[in-house]
C-alpha cells in the first residue's frame, strides 16, 4: 500500500472528463465551407456524434484561415489548401476515446474530397483564462449587443461568471436548404473552473458542425473586433 496525505487534490477533476482527440490527416484541400459535409461523413462512421451532448467536431483550418478569424472570400468556390500540420479534431467524453479511435486508418468522403485519417492523440482541455469559439450559432437579425447579451445569459446559466466578452466576425455555414448564421466569441478573465466548465459544455446547437466549441487562447490582443 502507498498512502500520501500530501498528494495534491485536483479540484477540477470533475470537469476533466471531456477531451479533444486529434488525428493526422492526408488531404491536400477541402471546400472552404466543409462543415456540413464533414459532419455528415463523420456521423456516418460515428453515429453517436449527433446525440452525445458533450461531443463536437472542430472544423479543419488551413494556412489561409489563420487562427479562424480570417478566411478566403468565396465559400462556394474557394478551396482550403491544407498543410501536413492540419489536423482533424473531435471533442469527446473520455469514455468515447476508444470509439473515436476507430476512425484511424479510415478514409472519409467529404464533398467529393478524400480525407485519410492517421494516428490519433488525446489533448486535455486547458483551464486558460481566455477561450474562444470560432462559430456560435446566432440570429442574423440580432445586432452585436443583442448577441452578447444573449451569451451572457446563457453562460451564466451554465455557471460561468462573465466579465469580458468579445464578438468577432460573422460567418455563414451552408447546409441543404438553408444557411446557419454564426458569430465568433471570445470569453476572457475566466477562473480555471469556469474555463473548463465552458469548454466542457459549449454553447448553442450544431456542435457536430463545429459550432459552440471553445478552445483555449493565449492572448486577446491580435483579435479584430469588426464584422
């Protein structure tokens, strides 16, 4: 037996049951707007992605998209050219890690482009004081102030105290028969527990299309505030 009364207690352990899994991919390019096609391809292989409350799909970003705030101009025609550093990332509860690993070695058809899935590694969520979501589903008729007010209400409902929010660029995701309007959102000055709680829970619908998923961000200074 080993017993160490001085071992540190992780007060955040109850919020560490969700992780990101990252896959190497073999793919030269994808349609710029690949949210629906990628979600469809993944949900065919992993049907639980659609119904698992804490799961989601991060969209794939290339050099042209920078940190996700700037993208090429024509989503209907432009292609996203991917480097060897590009990754496919899923957010999953820990008990789904083995199920997600079933993707390794498979090939996905994403809107006619083949995406080969390589080695996987697990990335714990970091309790950073600044987090951002590239896409949060929004009402196109709302102005920025109304959007932020709604987010304050939703975050507080999740038990996340809010002091600083920053809305970034608007973006549209195309789906069969319509459009999904989104805004990017940054949340700053978070305590570690609130940071993990928000990343774990996410906000809003369409998680399987990359919406409402927060990731840690090191610095808010370079992020533009215009639409």
